[in-house]
C-alpha cells in the first residue's frame, strides 16, 4: 500500500512538502501536472471498472463451489472402478465365476438406518460369508432423509446413494483377501444380478431359524448360520436378517474371533476419506510442535451426539437398554449398568421412569459441564498412565524424557446451534488451546458425502477417544481402535 501526498479530489490548500516532493507553480509544469492528474484519474477509473468486474467473479467462486457441494456427486469414476473389479468375470474358477457361491444379505438395504448401523451389519455379514466360503454381495449405501448431509431439495427426484468404496476399503467392498486365502471375493449387487438372476436364488426365511435362537449366545447364532450357508447346495442365496442382534450383549462373545478375522484386519480407510484427512491434517498441528509423522498422536476426540438423540436416549431409558455392541466389551472402562427391572406391582411407574431418564440422560446426553469434566479426567488419566509412553512419532522435544502430549481437541457433533459454541468456550477455559470441530473441515462435494466416515477415521487415529455407549458410530470407532492396537484406557464413554 502507498499514500499519495495529494488527496484524490484536491481542494485549495496551503503549500506543503511531502518528503522531497515540492509543488511548483511554473505554468508549463502546472499544465504537465494537470495532464498527469487527468491520466491518474483515468487510470483510477479504469482500475475501478476492472475491480467492479472482478468482484462478481471472485464471489462467484465460493458460490459455485457451495452449490456443487450441495448437489449429490455422481462418483462416476468410482462406480466404473467397482464395475471393473477382476472378480466380475464369469470365466473364473470355482468358488468364483459363473459356478461360484454367493450370498446376498438384503437387510443391509432393507432397513432405513444410518451408515454406522449398516457398517456394523456389513462387516459381520462379510465374515459370515467368508466362513461359509461364499462371496459377500456389497452394494451402494442408500441414505435416509434424516441422515443425508444435504437438503432434500438437492435430490427431489432421486434417492441419494453412495458407493461403498467411497466409505471403506477392504474385502467387504470387493478388495482382495490375503495371499493363500482362497475364499471368493465380494462382488457388487449389479454383478450378483447377472450371475444370480432372481429365478435362480434360494430365499431363506429367517423365521424358520429364529425361534430356537431367540435367546442364544452370539457364537451359537453365528455357527448355526455358518453351517446352513456352508451346507446349502444352491450357489445363490438371499437372506434378510434384522439388526436387533447388535443391540444387546449376545454379540460380545464373537469379539475375540472377529477381531483377528481377515474382515477386521483388512478393513481399510477409503482413498476418498484419506484425501479428506490429508486435506485437513494441518488443523491438528499446534504452534511450537515439531513436524510429526502422525499429528493425531496428540489429539483427544469426542463424539457429542445432540439434536434428535435425546429421543433415542429416552427410548433407551424406557427399555432399560445396555450399551451397544462392542461398547459392551468387559475390558473397557466407564461401564454402564442398567438399573434393575421393576415389577408391574410398583405403585408409581412415572416416578421410576423419571429416575431412569435422569440416569440415562446423564450418560447418553451429557451436559456441557459434564463433558468438560469427563474430558479433563480422561486426559489426566491417559497422561498419567505409566503402562505405556508416548508414540515415537510425537515426543515433546523440550523434555528430557519421552512425554505424551494431548493438546488438540476434536469435537464430532451433529449440533448446529450456539450450544456447541458455548461448549467450546468452556473447554477453552479449561485449558484447551486448539479446538477443532467438524465445521472446520474443508470438504469437497464427494468428501462431504462421506463426512461421517471422515469423523470415524479421525476418532480411530486419535490418541484418546470419548464416545457415546449407545451409539453405533462409537462402537465402530472402538472396533477400529482395538484392531489397530490402541489401549483400552484410551477408549472412554460419557
């Protein structure tokens, strides 16, 4: 920026100096000055017109970008990649190809639930297919209106769906098994429709098997279905399960085997999610810290579900629900014990329900003050735990000894109100200098579609994660963290 001595529109003034510049009164010089002044005005006018022309252009860039973000992406390249998977070939030898064995779990399309409920279902069904020597059939994730990250006006004449490989990678999405594993690879639903037309499918009604399994342990349920699918002579099988198996404690007995299964070990982050995290990696560095191989080694992530979740919490209270799926693993801290069921002869049921609601809401929908207290305690217990030291990738170079750092807080929340701002302010007052939320992430149109998977991967990578025990999102983060080898002390619940 520079400053002229003369005002843009000069008025009669006393002669004054401006540095070494002096205003002369010679007629020829005066004419020359007038000429230069006119040229200057013309130049300014021309520049002003260019600026006026440039303003809509520069403003149009974010407007166009926002518009494209609100329009569902087509994922043309990714869909083409899925179509061209090498296992989509009729000439492949058994157990793939035209004579292969396939199983389609239609429940993952039939039930209108969120991504994390379906992911949990997909992973277990992939494992069941693998153990039955059948190809798992994967498909697009079909969104419900309440979960899609765009307004309904963006898809009035279209049901929003996202390719599975946008969310995850690995065998569940058509990726290869390990060398030496001869199990058939997963195939897309489109390929399944080619190799297994509806007229050639065996439809298994789960009602025929459910009665004796209604209260059976998870291992018994799994082994029963594994035997049925292994022994079935038909190459094409279609089943519709329900999702309620995961809502109680029966699944816990499957953990030890599922954790080391190739489905868990080979489950990976999609390239799209990786690109979103790389794009926003800088947000997780703090000033004065050395460059780190993994900046998430000093991040504490919290899952703060709000909004419509209060209704879900009240339903859990009414049903005396336990935590969800892997959140129930016995070696994890912060257990929740539902109150004992009351008999019908209790005189004041409304009072009991009210007491239950308070108990559940304290853990399921914690207040801002409770969140701050829990974050403070989890941070202290993690840093003071002597059983393990800081990761090699993030060490305080100012300390003589290896010392863990935990100075970046990431908030995953669906809250879009001032409540989240108030929470951030309370956390800042409690000593958090760097706080990042999902609002701060810069995502393109495709990355926005998988924002929930981006959050999940940040939760997986973080040094400490605090989640909601009744949440399928939290359960999936717990699964990934434990498979990665994260310590139980680094996994907490409200």
